């Protein structure tokens, strides 16, 4: 089926960067950095980004531009005529296409939480979220006001559902306009605003009392905090940060024009993504350390944005205004990533089922509603449901955590392994290199080939072994 594409190189760069710059950067990266040693995590992440991450990022965009297909069609086209093991590699296209189908529903749930907090911070007295403010939860238990507010919100049914539907509607509206008028235009507007906001909040955080200790923790590597888990966490983060192993970059690559410089485009996406992740850490970690010391940063975990940051804003002058700006920033980042996930699903369904874009969107909406509602209920009427209860290590996982674990720790590494095999054994590194450098000079060609042959698959196997519990 004929599909539209990006009208310019900057359109591709901002859309791909918008996909990469999401909750993974603003929410996930800072709490992982805080948990895994600050500076040593940052250093490990940067090394893996320039090797492991870059190799998969440029390979996926190349596959998309080479075939002009989504993940399933791209794998099918490149594996055509292959028999035996090489022919079976085409299943990797289905895995790449399945990942965003799993992610979009629970991503919309979290996007709904962020939408709620834009109004929550603006509507409540900022002192309500202070560290020493205590509240009684709906179940009668006592907790900090910030923790109680979040727990009561997600454990209710109708309010999370309302904000989930609001966030999903925004995504569907943008994608319904198509690639050029919807996805490209949306990212051209939001990405510059996002950068301005994150730099502004970083400057604010730099002048907070005791922020210097937070900057040292974040920027100075402490080798004593390094472990294999630092590597595992950094690699897992790269999947979300770069939007690799989920079909997005193959899809966006298929929208690229042949005359566009693939090398410089990918380099710019890599730079945008790294800058936002780095600045997100600069924005959040020093503020949390200034608020409660290094221990507060290391123990914050996934509640960093929804529990700890509101307490941080309540502790400093001008906190309510900055808090509103912060959650608007997180909302923008969530929306740009979720749109890329939805666009990938729409394009794949449209190509594989040979249906119109409109019908493909309807199918996606039904799938998001079905899984999203079940995910929301996982904090209320389905809170006793633990899908992986038969595995001791994951017995207590709720529905959202299960979806996140299966997509990030299982499906994405498997999808990336198939992409590596496709590039190295099915297509061949020489053919991939010719496609990439057909209209440009490629300085990192040999490091790319070395990484694809030696680095990528061993790193992915480490992630899988950890996920299965064989490596602890």
C-alpha cells in the first residue's frame, strides 16, 4: 500500500528523536542512574551507547530505508529465498512488530498518570506534597502525603481510566493526520519546546541548596559501585532510550527519502537522545540529593517522578511553578514516544492486513483499550492478579510491571538478536554498509561491523540470562 513519508531530513530527525526522547529518558534514566551509582552508571551507559546502541540504531534505520517496509515486511523481503535457519530469521520481524503492541497500552496508562499530575501539582497547595506532610490513605493506612496521593490515585478505577482515555485520544488524533501532517508536524513543534523546558529546569536545579553534592554523585564515576548489574541496567535502558528492538526505527527508516544522509541523521538522533537523558539526570538527581541526600536518590526507584519529585518541588521556593513545568515536560516526552509506538503499530497492521490507515487505527484503539483497561484494573479489582506468579523471582509483579518486564527484558533482547543475525548473516555487512554510505562518508563503519559481530549478541545474552534468573 502507498504510504506517506517524512518531507525533510529534519522531519525524520525530530520524529526519531521524539520517539527516543520519552518516559525512558525523563523518568527511567534518572532513577536507574540514581540506583546504580550515578556517575559510574552514566559512564557505562555512554560507552554502550556509542557501541551497542549505535550499531542497532543505524542497522534498524538502514533496514527500513533499504526495504521501505515495516518490521514484518522488511524481514520477509530480506529473507526471501533463504532456507533453513536463515529463512527462519524472518520471525524476528513479527517479534519486532509485537513489542510496540505490548508497550503502547501500558505506556498510555503511565501517560495518563503524567497528565493527572500536571493538574495535581497546579491544583493542590504545594505544601501538601512536602516531605513531612502525612495523609491517611483510602484503605486507612498512613503514608507521606505524596505517596498516599499517588497510591490512592492509581488504585482508584475511574480517575486513572479517564486520564488514560485523554492521553490515548491525543495520540490517536496526531497519528490520524498521517506521517507528514501528524507525526512530523507534532514533533517539529514539541521537540524544540521540550529542549527549552528541560534546560530551563536544569538551570533552576543548579542553584538549589546542596545541589553540588548531587552533581558530584551524578558526574563523578565511583568504581566501587560498578557491577554487572550496572551493565544490565544500562543496556536495558538503551532499548527505551533509542527506541530500538521495537520496530520503530525500522518503520521510521522506511519513511526516509533515499537522498537523505542516513549517517548524519542517526548521529543527530543519537545526540538528541543522549543530551536529553543526560539533562534529565542533571535536572532530577541533584534536586533529589539536595532534598534528601544521596540515600533519597538511591532509594527513590520507580516512584522518583510521582512521589519524590513532588516532595522536592514542595521543599524549594517557586516549586509549584517549576513542578507544573516539569510535568508538562514529562507529558510532552511521553506523547512523542507513544506516538511513534502507535504509528509503528498502525503502519504494520495496514501493510500486513492490507487495510486502510483508518481501519488500522481502529484496530489499534481496540487493542489499547482492552489491554490498557486491564492494566489499570491491576491496581484495584485485579490487584491480586500476578501473571508470573509461577516464577518465584517474579511472583509479586503486578500487570503493568509484567508487561514492562516481558517487553523490555525478554522480547526486546530477542528482537535485537534477530536483527543482528539478519544484518550479519542474512543481508551481510558489506551490503548494509553500501546502503548506509551510498551518499555520505561513514567514519564509524568498521566499529559498527566489529560491534555487530562481536559485541551486540553477547551483551543481549547477558540481559536475557539475567531476566531468566540464570545470572544473578
